[in-house]
C-alpha cells in the first residue's frame, strides 16, 4: 500500500515538472485577452479618425465662410468672382447687421443667426453666405453654422455624422460631432467699428450727464440697447 502511494506521489511530481503542453494552456487564457485588446484599440483609432475628420471639415467650412464674407458671389474654395458681381456699398449697415453688432459691445443684444447645413439658405444675406460656404460638405455630414456679430465676428460650424462602430455606440451614442470656428478678418472695418463705438459712447455719457428737465422734446432717447435698431431704420429709409 505504501509502495503504491509513493508511486502515485512520484508520478504527480513528475507531472508537475513536465513542461509539455504548458504553452497551449497558457495561450488559452492569454490569447483571447490579446485579441480583445487589439480589437478595442482598432475601434478607438477609427473613432478618433472620424472625430478628426469632423473637426477638419467644420474648420474648413468656417474658414471658407470667413474668407468669402465680404462678397456673397465669391467662390468658397478659390475666392474668385466675376468682375461686376460685388456687394452693395452699404450692405454692412443694413443686411450685414453691423450697427446691432457694434452696439452689442455697449450693452445691446448681439446679432446672431444660425442655419442648418447643408441645404438651408434662408432669406437673409448672412444665411446665404453661410450656405454657400457649406455647399461642398462631405457626404453624410450635417449640422449648424452660426454667425455672431460683435467687435469680433466668429463663424462657428458644428457638424455631426452617424457613428457606425457598434462596440462604441453603447458608450458614445449613435452620432458623433465636432466644431470649430473662424473669425472674419477685415482690419479696416474693425478700426471703423472701434471709432464708431468711441464716438457714440461719448455721446451716451454726455446725454446721461444732462438732466432730463433740460432735454427738449419727447423723442425716444437713443441708448446702447436700441441704437443699432434705430440707426438701421434710418439707413434703410434713406
């Protein structure tokens, strides 16, 4: 009996020392983890790639709108336009909402407009320019474009695309988005706006310094909140 027990113990020790088949056993545990990790890394790479494409497309769309903002007839990609196709002389004062934008810096409401892209042009000059810049969006992308007038004039594009990566959909949802903005740069117009603000800021301060009893007439007082609207109406009447 003791000899049989010793033989069993000896065989068990030999089994423990035998390395044959150990690689197969270890691979059974390790290989699924390695494959799953590689698969998840590939999914994340594809997700970040799509996100980068959205950000790039929104940046290009905003830059095209800002670059061609001073003329609706410009080609959004090249900036070229026919010789006689230009904006009217005072388009900034009327359709461009310049006055509302300038006086927003003194306490009035900012002039902002948002459209859906691609496809929605709307009736205003601002909407038309943004829609022109978004004509060549890649297929499958849509979103919004916003023009917000002020001392600075940013054009913001927010784009979305369907997310078709099933493992990531449970965490990130069915759609993914990206946004970028570009600022309309017109140095001469910026200097003119600053001077206009300085002029009317002095007028407002001088008007507040005069008592109401000494002001003649019953006309509506011009304030930073309504100055843009009042001046725009006068310009359109002329």
